[in-house]
C-alpha cells in the first residue's frame, strides 16, 4: 500500500539540503529535528537492531500533524477545524513531550509530507489514520510497533468498532488518537538513543 511504499523509500530518505551533522544532542528530538543526515544515521542504527518500524510510526504521526496544520492554512482546502480539534491541541500543549514532538521539523521527509497533504486536501484523512493503525498498531500488522498491551487494546477497540460498522467515523480524524502510543514509542527510542546509539557513535 502507499504507506508501505513510502516506508521503504524512507529507509534512505531524500535529503533536500545539506545540514552538517551536529554534535551528539542530549535527546532524540533535538538530534532529529531539521537534520536529514542525523535522521539517516539513527534510521540505519535502528535497522541494525531490528527496530526501524518504531521510528517510521513516529515520523508518520508527526508528519500527519504537520500536513494537517498546513491544510488548515489553505483557503480552499475544505478542512475546517472543529471544537474537537481545538480540544486535541489543548491536550497536546498540556503534555510537553507531545508538544515538542509535533513541533519537530521533518520537512526533509518530503514525499511523506506531499502524500499526506494531498490525501487530506482530498478529504481522505480517515484513510490515512486507518492505514497508520493497520500498518503499525494491529497485532498482526506487518510493521507492528512495541507498545503496551493496554494501549494496543484501546486502539484496536477504537478502530474495530468502525470497521464492524463498515465505515470510517469522523472520530478517526482526531489527531490525538495515537498520543499514548506516541509517548510510549518516543520513550523507547529515546532510551535507545541515549543508552546505546550515542555510546556507539562516540566510540568510533
């Protein structure tokens, strides 16, 4: 599917501009933010430890937020923020980790940005959200990520309810739907970054 094809491309992401490789940052967000070379280094490391799907999930949700915000700025997009959207924004601000994650600049993942922006403008936001769930969350997913059973069960219940009804409800457009999974995956990756990746890089 489209997300899977994009995932394969992102294993060797297209670099839009030359950023120098920064000194080792104290946390993963600072290391990846606006730096395609650092992204490539960390992605290669995750491939070596068979954990790259966690980064791909994280980046998909971050880019989805970024694309949605961009679409809200387009006069003819037909995307109108609702009270639920405002509530979601408030919940993100209340959590400093999520607030920082969703402000990250991953524009060097240009193809994913373009794909999500086009889909949102065409009214396919529920399709994107469902694809992320099917690819990364469902227990039988091809790229199943490392989240707790409690978070996975809640997401499965949420999405299967609509699938049983044969429809994709507007609730699936809520940007907060993956928040708990995002926090768990970022925590996992940041631990990998600070305890293993940094040590290996500094030993070279």
